[in-house]
């Protein structure tokens, strides 16, 4: 065994952890084990595979060698005992919640969660007798007031991915443990490099790994991290039953993307900081929302529990004309492509004005003057120049 196999630092995790080159012809890059099925030579070895399918390749809906390497790396990054890899972030969040409630239970969730998490709680779980309460998660007493005798889960997003409210994760974990409640935190905004909720006492961490972990806008993938006991529980129930696995090829693409995770995240974050500094005092900016900006109302908490704030921020502009706002966003598309998601190499914008006039009679909760931006890997001077030119249209 090589000496660096004992190390647990970041470069080891991203470059070497889980990779046994002797197992696959001494290839530097792990192969794509594009097999749905795995064979055994004896009855006893087949029995052992059935006994421990969470760790042993038997059928790729469960465990696959390429996916297993990815599981090890992500679990280590999140300082978790184990991880499962799903076909989407929504699948990971859904499995985490469904696994820990049953009819008659109650869930507490932060206000303004990811839209599909909101629908899971309000439209799916509610059909099966699970009640819910949404709370302003900025104050711990709001969680305490919402706890009922049948509360089983507190669901967190810190920060959330549009308006970037935070929760005090350590305080939430302490409160939940006092009442025997499971805590789940969507950590997609921060990535494991900027925040580790499990180290703060959270039970389950989920990610849309489509974002920073993959980083190339070519794979949809989700991750769930927790204890071996929790992972085994979810594997043999929600994971296997619902068939939410990722393909070996997609897992290999995520492994490839993670080689440069730290470099990409640092570049994206540095770009965002420069753009944020330009926008903070611009006369056309009404409000800028970025957890590592000193203007953010939870700046101190962000600095306390996060190591960085990534490339994602939102801006509300001074504008009273919806058409002008549309023209501004279309002009910005020269650099900031109009698209959902974040975490890739390309800069993006999600204009709130695009939510308007979608469904008749429905008024979005966000003002049409808000835009969420993601700073990719382009030159920040180009991003700022694009803002300078386009802001003249407002």
C-alpha cells in the first residue's frame, strides 16, 4: 500500500481515493464498467453478494464498480460514512425525506425550498397523510415553535438557491437531536468544499451533483450522504425499489469532473467576488444578495459555517418597466446564458421576469426585477464589461 493511501486531504480524495489501478489493468483512469449484471462462481459467493448488495456488485440498479468509486469520493468530501448516487438531485432529496416519514408524521421545512422539494412535501407526501409546516429558518425559535409530537424531519437548505437565506445548522441539529428528529440539509449551493453540514451535526446531506461536483453541464445527478446505517436503510428501500440509480457512464463523467472541483470552484468564486464588488454600489442595483457580501443580513453566520460562497448570487435592479427588464436580460445573454442550474464552466442567468406570463392567473412571488447569476470560468473583466454595457438599458 502506497503511503498516500493513508492521507485524507482534498487532492488525495479527488485524485486517488477509491481507485485501485491493479483491479483494472493498471489504467490511470478508472474504466466505465458498462455492465448491468455481475456473475459469481460459487453459490456461497452469490449468497454473499445478496447479503451485502449495498457494497457488492450484483445488478447495476444497486451497486456498480464505477459508481462505487464516486460514492467513496463524495462521502469522504462530505465527511460522511457513506453515500448513494442518484439520477437527479430531486431523487436524492425525495429518498431522504420518504425514507424517514410515514402516514401521520409531520415535517418542518424552511420557507422557499427548491421548487420540486416544495412539491414533494405539499403535493406528494401530503397525499399519504404526512403534514408539514414551513418556517422562516433564519431564527432557531421558529423551528422550536413548529415542533409537534409527530415531527420526524426538519428539512433545511442553507443557503437556499435563489434568495440565499441561511440556517444555523449546528443549532438546528442540536434542537432536532433533543427531540429525536432527523435533520436533512440540501448542500447544493455550497458544495462539500465550502460547507460540511454533517460536521455540524446534521444527519443527512443531499446535493444536486449536476452543479459543482460534475461541473460540465452534461450530467444530471444527485447525491445523499449519511451514516452507513442510514445509507443501508435507504438503499434497501427507496433506492432499490424506485430505481433511482445513475448509469456507469454518467458516474464516470462525474468522476472526471471532480478532478478539477477545487480549481473550478475557486475560479468561479473569485469571479463572483469581483462582479459582486462591482455591482454592490452601482446606482442601478436596488439589492444584491450574496452570503459573503458584508451587506448580507446573515454575513456573520455565513462566515462561521461556510468556507466560501461559490459563484451564485442574485440581484434586484431599479426598473419599473417589465419590457426594459427583458431587454436588459437578453443583452446580458452575450456572456450570461439564460438557463437554469449552475456550477458548470459557463456563466448563467435566471431572470425572474421569465416566470411571468407562464401560467394564466399565476403571479410569481419574486419581483420581475430580480435575476440570479452564476459566474462561470470566463474572464471576470468580460463579465463586468457586459454589465456595464447592459445596465445602460435600464
